[in-house]
């Protein structure tokens, strides 16, 4: 009941006016930024049914990222069951792909596999994610990650996120990925967070440059959430349902169909070869954009020989190659390279005459330039002989075997076809 309805404004107490103004200011001020807690899960957590998802939601989980695929042929057997259970329970969803460039797969092949297995989640408030933790030198293959993200974006019509640890961010130059507005989901586990239940962890305590901010933070791998389990990954999303909707490209309300703008048509599979002049393509190969064989041959198509010949010329003309009288030779590190592989390819030994930017010959990354400063002989007799063997297994590729052994693919010899793209199970290769 309003007792002062008919009283003139001038007769109201000053304190009452102050309170009214304060109330109006509160209404006028924008609401503070919101954030949400959530989890990520895979086959190890089993199917997250609607009952389990409901328990998680009541425990504070507003979202969940679910593993869908890995490599170019694996689908998580619990993924769809969990995605449906989460949707029924009203939990926002993301779906991720575990990248395996170490198997010799092209980013396009893995993106197409992911798209084929997640087509039913497109335009339904679901965020696609690339899980980037391939290990070793592959962590620095930013070109591979970028092409996967672009391929998925063309099919989904939204920009995927990318997941990686804070340390992996420092392993390469991610400026092209960050500059293309692919959101970052970063992982890092500071002390004191182990065994935590869902909580507000605050701001990410690590540098995420070249990103200006992280969209989400996985702050513990030993969380405990009702309905999901213990020793699970717990996450903080820096936004609310509206923010999630923007990342997902449409309506984020689970259980409803989103109606964003029509998705961009999927990129047409490459026919024959990429466009561009030979020099530009050759320098992209040297930079690592086209990977090693057999991926490089696949991506370059009928221009492979033309471009590879130019690559060989550029590398040979970098410096006075073969000068062992105090001369210097510089070589650009290619994906999959080791210093032993580079020395074998150039014929420049011993390894002690080489220098790497890191100061450690065991720590080199694609795109770096390593330098030979003479003092050795390029004679064939100085090249170590291949004394070790490996047997080809079903599904193996030369680059995959090399990655498994931690060597460059050029060190593997003895395939009976004479073609590095054609190897057979049971063959014994030397290195």
C-alpha cells in the first residue's frame, strides 16, 4: 500500500529521495559479467544419462564438453548417449575432437571425420572444439590446427574453440589462430585446486598470449561432481547462456533447435592441387604447412613434383652447401625432422658441428633454422649405417612409423616398392 501517493515531491524526506536514486542507479547499471561451472568427459566416464546429467546440473554443472572423435577413424562409443542425456537434462553441450597429427593424418582428413560423426549436433547450441595435445614437436604444428579449425568452421558455420595447456601455448606461434578469432579453452592446474568440487577459480593465472583472454579454463583434473564421478576435469566458462549461444552460433537452450544463419557449405575436397605460384607453395612446404610424406603428396596433388623440386632448390641454395672448409650451411627444420635426419639428408657430419636456436640439438621445431658451421666431412663413410630395424604393421605409414620411433621419415629405408607412399605390413625397414 502506498501511503504517500498524493503527497507533493517537495515534502518527501531527503533520505527517501537518496534511497530512490540509489535504487534507480542499480536498475540502470549493467549486470556484472556471469560465468558458469562445468565438466568434460569421455568414454572413461561412461554414458552420462539424463539422470546422471540432472544430478550434475543440481550440483552446479551448467555445461559439459564431450569427446566425440579421435584421429581419422575413431568415434567415442559413449559420446552420443552422453550428448542426448545432457540435452534432456538441460545442460549446455560442447563436443571435441582429439587431434592425431602424429599418425600422419592431414588436418582435412581429421576434420572431415569429426564433421561426419557430429553432423547431428550442428545448429543445436553445441560448441565444436579441437583438443590439441599431440605431444613433442607436434605441439608446435599451429598450421595443422588452423587448417582443422577452418575446415570445421566451413561445415558447422561457427568458429570452433581450441583446447590446450598453458605450456603448449608457449610451444609455437599461435598468432594466426588467435587472430582468426578461434576461442581458447586453456588447461592449467595450480596448487590447491586438486580434489576440488565445482568452484569459481577466478582469473586464469597464466599468460594466454597471443589470445587476449581465455573463453574457458580447465582448472583441475581431480574434481568431484555428483552424477559424473571423482577425479574428473572441472572447468570454468567465462560467460553465461547468452555467451555460450554466441560461440555456438545460435540458440543455446538445450532441447530446442537452434536457428542460426544457414551454415556455410562444406569446403569442396581438393581436386588435383592447390592454386598459387610454385615459389609461394614451395615456401609454404618449407614452413611446414603441407607436412611430410605421404600427407604432402596428397595435399599438393599433381603439383607435388613441381613444388618439391623447387623446395629442394631453395634448400640447396640457402648457403654454400657442402662447404666443409669453415663454411656455413643453414637448413629450415621440417615437420618430423630430427637433427640426425637433417645431417643424413645434407650429408653434413658430425652432429656436434650443428647449432640449434635453443642451444640443444634435441629441441628443434618446424620452421626454425639450424646451422652447420663446418669442421666435419660430408663423406658417405661418415654417415651412420642403418643398423636397427622395424616391422611394418597394418595401417602404418612411413611418417607414422618415424613419429613412433622419434626419427625423421627419411631415415627409414628398405621398403621394397621404392616408393615411400607404398609400404606393406610385414616389411622390415632399416634406420
